[in-house]
């Protein structure tokens, strides 16, 4: 007399390794896409932004190209999103 064990039925609600890998791949892609979009928007905002301030009788205009750190930031972000 031999006792055979039966494997668990495939109707159980457990995830297989392939579906977990697929979920992880989709989630990773979404995170990378969100990072890409936010970096691209940061570059566009940095390049197109201007600000004018008036102190007493003096008027100052600030642009991204006035400061080398902002130029570096825009260039590095443009390289990173490629």
C-alpha cells in the first residue's frame, strides 16, 4: 500500500515567481518613469524661469544662467535624463 501525495491545486490564490517578477519589473519601470518626468520638468523650469525683485529703487533680475551652480545643475540633469 503506497500513499501518494497530491500537489496543491493551481486554483489557489498564491502568486508564482514569474508574476512577482513581472510585478516588480512594472513597478521599477513606473518609478524610473516618474523620476525621468520630474527631472525633465526640473530642467525645463530651471531654464525658463526668471524672477525680478525690486529693493528700494534698484531692480534685479535673476536667471538660471547668472549662477554657475545653476548652469551645472541644468547640464547634469540634462545628461542624467538621457
